[in-house]
C-alpha cells in the first residue's frame, strides 16, 4: 500500500531537478534574502559583478554535489 502512495505522489526528485537545472544553470537568476530573528525577510541587493559568485556559491556547488554523489550511490530518504 505504501508503494502505491509513493507512486501516486512522487514528491520532489532532487536528482531530476539537478539534471534539469544543470542544463540552464548559467541562465538562472539568483535572489538572496536574509531573515532577522522575527522572520522578517530582507532582499539583499548586490552588483551584477557578484551575480556569478552568488550563483556558484549557492546553486552550482549544490548541483554538482548531487550529480557527483548520485554516481556513488547517494539516495534521498524521508525525514522521520
């Protein structure tokens, strides 16, 4: 019964996301938000020269990690 529920509701597939975003990663825009202790969001503005650095810090490294580790047997598990 649990298999039927998983096939009906596949959820988020991080491996599919990494593969699909890897193709367009240079065309993706990045916005950075900070939150204070009251959970108020603040949008961070930075120059266009920093866009590539911010993109590589927060997205490209994560994509490369998922793709590289998937070859080594990385698997996602439900949070309990």
